[in-house]
């Protein structure tokens, strides 16, 4: 893909595609049933209250700004204006004012994805899906995408990490039951059962992000393998003999799972043994 075609920032794309009727363009009343959603549209959740308000406004004033569509084999694909189309249908309308424009598939994908990334009402998961599609379909790296949309690379990485969460936890994130801070910590785990278990605790006990981090660290510490005492015990006597040859017989050796301890009765004997010439 030509990098030059991907050089525009969101603001440039939006400015280029403001609903301004160009010369030789006309606004048509298209049947809503013939308009299909853009498959690259990352937004899947629409606030019911806001949609009802928009539908009431359309009933009273009509659709002020026409939507933009592109021709397809069996109708049209929506380029911009999904809320207006949905609200018009909710208001009982069968048609919607639209401008038909030709877009190639690359441009349509770029416009849809990058335009949606600037929306403040995208849910965290919708945002993550949009980033994933932008990287895949537009051939961008995380760093390139970050520059294009004015975010840090770490922010992009953290949001994309949400897609590693179990579906049930994603729903809790979208529903506001789990914060982005919690989700970021959970997304670092590979154990889906553990993620689900901790997410329930977050909701039930209103756990802080710091507390969740502590829980995860404790879990990791428990899983770290410890040396078995039985495996070390066979070395106890050989070790004791070697130590006695250096420090003398007045020492006690004990082995546990975590350490080997040497106890002695007389510090002076130890000092004298260390200062003793090797050949004496």
C-alpha cells in the first residue's frame, strides 16, 4: 500500500469529508432498507437515550445533515452518518437524505476507521477494535497509528491489550464495572480463569488497582517453584564434612526449602580457622 495514501491525519480527513454539497452533487432520499452499515465501523453500542433524543429531533425538524453513502452491488454502504440512519429508522422514517459518493475500498476503510477514532463516545472495547482494524487494514504500526491520532504508543498498546481479556470481562469494562486501570493490569495475565476470578472480586469488593496488582504478585509468588527439602537433604552430610574440614567440628548445619544455615559455638575458633595457613 502506498504510504502517501496513509499520510493524512484525522483532522484532514474529517475536513475533507464535511457534509458540503459539491458541484453536480444532489441530495437524494434513499430507502433506509437499502443502506448497509460500513463493515469497518467499530462502533457497536449506541446509547438508547441519546438515540431517542435524536429520533425525536428528526421527527420535529427532519435530518438536518444528509448522510454519505457509496454505491454497492445491492444498494449502498454507509460512509458517514450511522446515528442519523438509526435514529431515522427509530423515528419511523423509511428514507433518509443522502449524498452518494464514489470511494475506493482503501479510502473508505481509512476514512471510517480514523474518523471513528476521534469519537469520544466509543467504548474502550470499540476503541480497541478500531485500533486493531486500523493496524491490520491500513498497514500501520502501533507507532504510526499513535502519531496519526495524537496518542502515545504506550496508550495504543494498553488499549489493544483489552482484546486479550475474556469476553465477559470485556463486557464489564464496557459497562463501566471495571476501570481502564484495572483492565490494563488484568490484560497482562494469560490465565483467563484467574482474570475472571479477579474481575469478580474487583466488582464485588470495589478493589483498587493497587490491590489488584498486589493480588497478582502474590499469585505469581505462590507459583514460583521452591526447592524441595528432600532433594537437598542428601547433600547435608557431604556439606557438613567439607565445612568441618575448614571450621572444625563445633558447627551445626541445617537445610530448609529456602536456605542452608551454619551455626557455630565459638566465633574465635571460626576466625582462627580462616586465618590458619592452608598448608599447616
